């Protein structure tokens, strides 16, 4: 997804210390356009369809539509409307999918037909809170089998992946007089020579921070990840509240490494930045995958049009366009990335992630245990 526009160091201050340690995580502001309590919505209305055309209401996060030159929303709307007797209206509630969970809990109507931007953590949260389904099974899609099996994250078949990102380290090799290189393994981060060199994010308030925490659980196991974080803390890792503050601190030269996205060089290249300050390191030769999905709201009376839209999103050329505009990777096996984009968007030798079944019942426990330990002296 469109997680950011490229941050420049000038005028951007870092944030020190642990922030936002409130527990529960997973709906980070950089992935849902805000995790606050507001339930107001904003609809975009660019473009028109013919008189009498059907309206499809697509719910998503704000960054998917709020930057027409780079975000995919405006392009998707224009292209879909040009091919169908329909018009798209976007809803971008500040609290993301929580807005619809809350409406469902209150028994209120939901006007949206499709949600774009689901991840596994959101699915777990809505399944824990709701007795009735919020989303229906996405059956009947002609391009459903094009989705990479490794990215499937919903055992009930509601969420259909449409793109994915990989969490990695970004490091500045110009540090230490041009001789800095990030370690190649998680254990390497514990070496004294890297004391104070890593910036990451609070996993209870940031999607990137949560992904990094989950990667440490993958690497060290349920019984070992807290001890690993205890050692990271001793080695002066800095945990900031969100991606924006940690990347700003990195851009300001406060540390030579930051947890970020493996597409970082795409932004750097487009902005004319020095790529030596945007090197990618996949710890243990792995990247933690964060696929995003779309789903059909249960009970919509425009299910046929909604499925047409979902099939449209899975078309090879549409997948490529979404990937480039969102600066992520396609979810299908049929899409091809432009040569320039593929040159700078780095894929890990091995993608790792936790499944829905592995995370359900464990995610809150892992993050709460981390928060309790890391906040303690």
C-alpha cells in the first residue's frame, strides 16, 4: 500500500523513547490512514459515470486515494468507470476497518460494498469482536487462481490478496566514513559494534513494528523472542511510536539502520537520493511479508458489480499499476513489473509470515508480553 511519500531530512524531527505503548496493535496509522477513534468518512468523487450507472462504494484507507499522482485509487476509479457502466465512490474512515466493525456491533447499516486494504490482523480482530460475518466468501472470481498461494492469509476465503510488501532493514553505508554495513542475521544485531545503531517501531502502534516483532518470533520462537528483545534493549535499540518518526530520525542521521520496507530504493531513486544511504538488508535472508487483501461486504446488494471490480483488480496490467503506484509487489503470478521499478524494488530470498490460525489467539499475547517487558526497567 501507499505507506508514505518519501521523507526528507530537512525539517523533520526525530522522536525519542518508547511511545504509544497501549497494547492491542495491528491497526497502525501508517496502514489504515489513522487508528484513532473517529468514525467519520470521506468520499472521493473525481470522475463521473453515465446517467443511471450503478454506484460501487469502495471502503479503504486514506492513502490509497489521497494522492492522485501516486496512489492507485484515482487511477483505479477512472479506469474501471471507463470500462463499466458504473461509478466508484470511496469511503476512507479515519479508523479504517474498525469503523465498520463498530457499525456492525451497533447493528447499523453499512453502505460500502468492498473493502480494500485488509490484513490478517484486521481479520482476526473482526472475528473476535463480531458474532455475524462482516465479509462474505469471495467465490466466483475468474482470476482467483492467479493469486500466489504463499500470500493467502484468510482460511475462510473472504480476503483476496492484491499486493504485498516486505519488511527489512534499511541502512546507510556512508556512516562510519563509508564503511558501515548492517549485520546479516538477527544475532548480528546484538553485537556490541551495533550498539545504538537500530531504529524500529512500537509493535503495539505500528504495522512495521509489529511485523518486525513477528519476524523475531519466527526467528527465535515463542520461548525465545522476549529474551532476544531483552538483549536488543541492552544493545540500545531505539523503539519509536510509528514508522514516520523512526524514518525521520534515520533520515536525520540519528542512527544508521531503520526497520522499513524493501521498496525503499524505489522512493530514493525517484527522489534523486543517494542510494548508498538506502541499502536493503534481509536479516537471515528473509523478509516478513505483509499482504493486503480486498473483501466483499456481507449483505451488499451490488455483489455482482463488486465481484467485477475484484476481478478487475486482479488483471495483470492492473496488478502492475497498483504495485507501482503503491510501491509494493503484485499478489498474482501473472503481473509483470516495469524494468525500472523491478530494479529498485527488492524481494527477499525467502518470504516468511504467520498464518491466520497461527496468529489468532497469539498476536495479542505476544505484543502484550513484549510491551510489559520492554516498558519495564
